[in-house]
C-alpha cells in the first residue's frame, strides 16, 4: 500500500509539472514571418535575398532559437540564433526554384519549455516566364498583376490575356511596351510598382482612359480600381480628345466598320473591341481594346457612366 501511494504521488507531481510546462507554453508563443517576399502569395525570385523574423509573445532572457529551412522537404539551412527583446532575424537566399518551408524551434530550457512556430512557406520562382508556359512563376506573376487589378487569364498559364496584362503593367511602369514577362517585370512587381493612380475618384463608378500610358481603367463606386486593360487611342492625325464625358449610347455586336460592343461617349468616339490593338495610339479617335475584353467592358458600362479621358 505504501508503494502504491508513493507511485501515485510521483505521478501527481509529474502531471503537475507537465501541466505547468504546458501552461507556460500556452502563455508564450513563438511566431515567425517572412519579409522581403513578393506580395500576397509569399514568393521571391531565385537568388533573391529575403529573411524570416520571429519573436516570443513574452520575452525570456538567455534563450536560443534554431531556424530550419527546407527546400521541397530537403533541409537547406539550420541556424541557431540568440533571442533578443526585438526578436531574431535570419537571412535566406535560395539559388534554385521550389517551395521553401521555414520553422523556428525553441528546445526546452530551465526557464522555457519546447516551442515551435507555425511553418512559413515561400515560393522561390524563376524570374521569367515564356508564352504558353504553365508554372509557379506564372501563378506568382498573375497573383501580383491581379492584386493591382490587371485582368489576367487562365490560372497558372501565360496565355494571351495574361500577356496583355503584362503589356498594360509595362506601360504603367515605363518599361518597353512588350508582352515579355522577364526579370524586369518581376522586379518591378516586387518593388511595388504598377498601381494605377485614379485621377477622378470623385466621379464614383466611371471609366478612365489614360492617354499617356494607353491603359483603360474601370473604377468602382468607391473610387477604387476594379479592372485595367491595355488600349489604343487615337493616332496623331485623328487624336482622341481629352475631356470628361458620359456614355450616351451603346451598340452591341459588330458594326459595319468592325467595331465590337461599342460604348459611345463623344460623338463617334467609343470604347470598343477591335482585331488590332497596337501598343501605341493607332485608332481614329476611339479607345480600342482587345475583342476578348470588349464584352466585359460593355456589360460593365451603362448609359450615363462617366468617361474621363486625359494625359497625365
């Protein structure tokens, strides 16, 4: 009986100690986050230096953290760092491409129990994509362009519509007006460039035709960008007149001069689809868009919708 009592007492002490450790662990969390990564999809291009930073919710002096990084499941980094009041930071550079997962671990000490952070995942992608390519690089490209409201195509595929989104982005940031998705595009996206600055937010739900950049923007009622498309305005001999107009009538389908799904805002000038939409001003005064984009724009526009046309 005495022996049973001793065993039960020992178990009680063990349970109490374990519960105390769990309580301390639940009262203190090890957090980890990535910085220097590219946007909402948490991605960087190959060879780019980025970092993970972490901290405890309640600082305990004299602790050390081990940071592990795995490239598609293969350990590529293991680093022990000293924990300070401001936390810790570990730089990371990956030369290849793939999915990198990082976690931080605190092994048990006299003052703090075992703690492990949630995993942080980062895509490391090639800083370019070829037409028709299906890859994580394209998914990253599309996610970044879509976050800026450029209209992209099929998920993960560098199709014609996504290439036109690249063209519109290039126009906005002042890169050569091509559809090439190279390192300059990825770099500009990573640097936070390419947002469309709304010129007339007070107009609510309206269209803006940026003649300088040759980009058409659909602006929502709150004055925020909803969609961006490449366009081609009037050539020098038949220029598009700047001004503040309204849609006065709409013509669905194809008319006798090949204009598709037209929304007229200034006499014979309309927003419409057309087979040829060069990367420069080439129309007879209209705002041309690719035929595939004409119907969504036509459906979005209404009679009376303001159309603001301007040079920046």
